[in-house]
């Protein structure tokens, strides 16, 4: 293989790797996290605040990641962490900032 073909192969492999990484979700919702819902402050007025959770994910891997994917990952991470507090609802506490976001965790069911 000459230098040109080797360079072309490496460039193609790198490009395909970056495209694949850009579409991947880096986090999975746990069974416990699936019992936690994202809701609004108005919907938790009769619920008990059990704590605050923060989540963080990569917002940039060489290039900026899709904002929707980053937000979704932040929510999944927060739901997983809230489940550890025996919460069943989360409410965002501010906007995402550089791949991080805070949430308030509530218990609404007995």
C-alpha cells in the first residue's frame, strides 16, 4: 500500500468513527430510573422534595454534539440518580450549561 492509499484509509476510518460517535448515546436508563418521570414545577406542588441531582455528559467530542442528544442524556442521568434517592419525579433546575444540568428530585407517591 502506498502512502496515498494509507492516508486515504486512515482519513476514511477516522471520519466514519467520528460520525458513529456523534450518533451514539453514552448513557442508558436503568430499571429504577425508568420509574422516574420528568415533569414541571407545577406538577410537583404536592410532592416532597427529596434532594437535588446534577448530571454531566460530553457536549463535545472533537465537534459539538447534537444539543438534543446532550439534553436527553442529561435527563437519563438525572432520572437514574434520582431513583437512588427514592424519587419518582425530576424537575429541571436551570438550563444545560456545557454538558451539565441540575435537577430537583421529588417523591410524589406514598
